[in-house]
């Protein structure tokens, strides 16, 4: 995830232990619920430092909570970061 779109690089940085501010702000700024976004940022950071099946499951559950908790307005114009997070989680799950 070090190459690719800005959203993909931002997700890669968070998983690598970088700041969660920009990525989290992109989600909350688009209308995602702040509490669920904070939990997702924590889970992504943990996944990078502890790449275990349990950490991956926690990150997927946190992602799903953001998806399910976001209003329709979020989905009318979703930020690129939500797809980048999905892609990163899928790649990790598939061992890429």
C-alpha cells in the first residue's frame, strides 16, 4: 500500500503505525459516526503491530460498524478512503 492512490497510501500509513488523523477525518468529514471511526482507526493500527487472525477480525468488525452506522448521505458520495480500507482488509485476508 506504499504506492497507489492517496487514500491507499493513507490506509497503508495507518496500518504501518502512522497517524490516524487524516484517514479518520476523511471518514467523519463524510458523515461516518465518530465513535465507530475511532474504533476502526484503533483496530487498523493494532492490525499493523499485531497481524493476527484475531486482529484482522477486529478490524473487519470495526469496518463493518462504520459501514452499517453511516448515514445515506455518506454513501451518496463515499470517500475514497472507505474503499481503500476495504481493499487493504481484503488483501490482508487473502494474504497479499
